[in-house]
C-alpha cells in the first residue's frame, strides 16, 4: 500500500507537469463561455429562454462528456503508457520498489483523478455561469441534480478510458492507439444508433447515464442494469490491460 501511494503521487506529479492539463482547462473554459454566450444571444436576441440556471450545466455535460473529456482522458492514458514506452522512462518507473500491479493501478488511478477533476472543474464553471446569467430557475434541488449528473458520468467515461489503456498496452505506437480509440468511439456510437438493441452493451451509449438518474420517473432496473454492465466491462478491461502490462518486455 505504501508503494502504491508513492507511485500514485509520482504519477499525479507527472500528470500535473504535462501541458495537456493546461490545454484541457483552457478548452473547458472556452466551451462553457461559448455555450453561455450562445444561450444569452438567443435569449436577448429572440426572447427565448433555452435553459435555466441549473439546466445549463446539464447541457454542457451532455456535450462535454461526448467530446473534450474522453478525448483528453485518452491523450493522458496514451501519454502515461505509450509515451513512457517510447521515451524509455517506463524502465525508470519499474525500477522503483513497487510491483507492476502497483504501477499499473497508480497510473489508472491518476487517469481516474484527471477525469474526476475535469468533471468537477466544468461543473463548477457551468453552474456558476448558469446561476449568474439564469438565476430565475435556480434551486437546491436543481443544484443537487447537477452534482449527481456529473458524479455518475465519471463511470462510463472511466470505463471507456480503460479500453484505451488496454489498447495502449496492446499497440506500441501512441498515434496508432489514438486513431484506434477514435475509430472505436465512432463505430460504437454509430452502432448504437443503427442497432438500438446493441446500445445496452456499448459503453459509449451510456455517456448519458446521468439522464436516468435525474428523470422525473426513475427506472431503477435500467440504472442497475447499466451499472452492472459497466462494472463488468470495467473489471474485464482493467484485468486484460494489467495482464498485457505485466507481460510486456520493457
């Protein structure tokens, strides 16, 4: 446990030093600003109120979870594995008194932290913007719905990134892993649209899992079913990724 803690802190330190963190923060701010400007323009130009104070963060979440968040999380995952393979820094990481499982778990935990921090950052930004510019429909219940939505969105995005981690340990080149990840994301998305019956087993179709949690009529069965599917996928992807990482000759 001590070894894992040290490895996790080391991965977080390397993550903070990466320029992708700054780029992700800047793009997240721009996305929220552009979204709010568009909503305000429609409101003042046409007299239409598209979203309320606590509805705006949910609109931002729907767009953010399908674009910037998985994109940058994939970049981070590829950098942590393929980037270190190509720069030969993985050897230095594995020379520390930490098992390979500890190193792998620390890297995955750092990626999970990146996803969680990004979701929290965008939630605070969008909620603040929504409450400032559209305060009329604000309320504690609405704020709670926003918190819940952003919290549960972590799960499907993290499971998808575990797939990227698997690919990063299966394919050597980082660019190849990125294109494969994008290809799978697009393929899963279109498959879910063309064959709706398959969407129940595609993690990309669950990026809107939060809508089930905040629906007027809760469907406990759907929530539990999708939760179990994502949990099972997550365990299998984590295990397969670790097995490849453990057998890889650095």
